[in-house]
C-alpha cells in the first residue's frame, strides 16, 4: 500500500510539462505495441515502470533541485 501511496503522491506532484511528457512516452509505447513490436507483457512492464520508478524518481530529482537552490 505504501508503494501505491508513494506513486499517487508523485503523480500529483508532477509539473504539467512532466505529466505531458510522460503521457507522450506512454502513448509511444502503446503505438509500439500496436505496430506489433511489443508483447502485451512488455507493454505492461514498460508502462508500469513509469508509475513505479520513473515518475517517482522525476519528482525526487525536482525536489532535490528545489532544495539545493534555496
């Protein structure tokens, strides 16, 4: 449950620009799947990694940069 909460908090803290960029990446992965270059398992793995790793890491880095600039 903690992972879900961390992910939801991270998504809520994305900038609009970051959110749009992640959506574009997710749609790109869906297009790759539609073209037959991904299995459904690979598509799920890739999209899951955005939520379980990449979004959280992006927010952590943004927060660290904000702290350093203070």
